[in-house]
C-alpha cells in the first residue's frame, strides 16, 4: 500500500498524507485536491474505494438491432460514454433474430426504472409499424429519443443522418469518375432511411444524367442489410450493366465486392463500390472501402443531450436533428471501365 500511496501522490502532485486522507474520506482536503487524487487513481488504473465512487444519476436504456453490423456497437459506445460522463449508467438491450422484441425489451427497461430510453434503428423507422407503442411509453412518463428513422405520428426528438444528401454525394463522386450506369443496393422498402436513400439517389441520377424516377427504378435493388444481401443485390445490378454500385451499408458493400469477384471482375478496375456508415476497420478491407461516413460521434452525443433535457424536465424540440454525412474516398472506386471491359 505504501508503494501505491507514493505512486498516487507523485501522479497527483500532493503528499502521501493527503492521498491517505482522501482515500479514507477524511475532511480537511480542498475539493480540487480531492479531484486530483481521484483522477490519479483513474490514470494509474486503481479502482476508487466504493465510498468515493460517484453515485449513478440513474439508468438509461439503449435498444439496438443485432450487433453484427459494426455501426451499432460504434453508436452504442459513443452513447454509453456520453451517458457515463453525465453520471448515468447505460443499459444495453440488443434485439436478435428469434430473441426479445423491441416491445419486450422496452417493458423490461421500464420495469427496471430507467430514466429514459434511446432507440437505435427501431420500429420507428418502419413505415408499417404501429406507432402508438411510443405514445403508450410517453404515457408511462418515460422520455425517449429515436435514432435513424422518422415518423410524424411520434412526438419525440429524432436524430438522423441526411440519407438523401448521402446518396447524392455518392452519385456525384461516381459520375465524376465517368460512371453512367450506377446501381443502388438498399434494404427493404418499408424503412424510412431506405425511402430517403432512394429519393436522394433518384435526385442525383436526374441532376447528373436526366433520368426520370421511372428510368432509374431498374437501377435500384432491394435486399437485406447483410453481406449476403449486398452480394445478391450487387450481382443483379452488375448483370444489368452497372459499372458502379452504391450500397446502404458497409456490410452490403463487402458483399458487392464479393459479387463482382465471383463474376471475374476486379474492384475498382471493372466495378466501383461505395458503402455507407464508415464502420470501424472498414478502411482496412481489400480494397479499402470508399464509403459515406455517418457522423456517429455527433449523432450519439445529440441523442444523449436531447434525452437528458427531457429527463431534466426541459422538453427537447419534438423534431428531427439531421446531420450531414461525409464522403470518404479510398480504394474501391475508380474511373469507369472502357466499353471493352464493361460487363455484358
């Protein structure tokens, strides 16, 4: 213990006696000095004595889809860190196929007395879902914030990336590289982010190539938000003569690269691929993926800020906070192939 005291004292720039007084909860130590000692404990990797740990201001539920897609753990990490900094304890509840539903997870969190809930890509993004479940939650006095998706029927703060702008960024980038047959691989049509991506894609194709929505419809392929889903969608688009494929997630984009290679095509020489999310590790794929970066940090922090305002009794605006995405150009996009190399 003596060695530890001296380490902590040196790190905090105080005497060992002062460290001892802080650790034993004795009075007579200035607040700033006490904080320096506690910070030294954290830096050196020592656990704070139980009596000195900050009491949690309460639990906050975070409901996410399955964590197979790396963007969801990334969002959960940002949200969890932001909550912890404000003194709250995050409780992560994950939906899995065949596991608990969103409603079951919500009931479980409410029973545990959470101060509020953040929903990520939940039923609020599904245009076919019954939105009265959120009214019932508000009736129980539980504030909530909704990420990725929007419904005018729900009175709550929403946080989303600008899906329309994202697709226009992708189309503009590919058009500048000389591509004219650009395909879009997206998830099921009932989801709000999918509908918005389609709108942005069609706007981009109209502005760049004069295509009507009807003409660009054949360049859109719906599938699942998985590697296999991206592979199936991209395979169909490449067979229709697309030399570039924009995908609704990085996982789908990895599937698109696999689809191109299965047809004996090289990425990016023969087919360019653009992802969406900029998930962790996606810069290290082969080739490194060109993608649209979701502003995860800003969105996660905004969701926590809006929720804690509601928890504190100051209702956040019941509107949508929309964040601009960013094009990150790496190695999966290149100039359009010459007609001789264009897939038949």
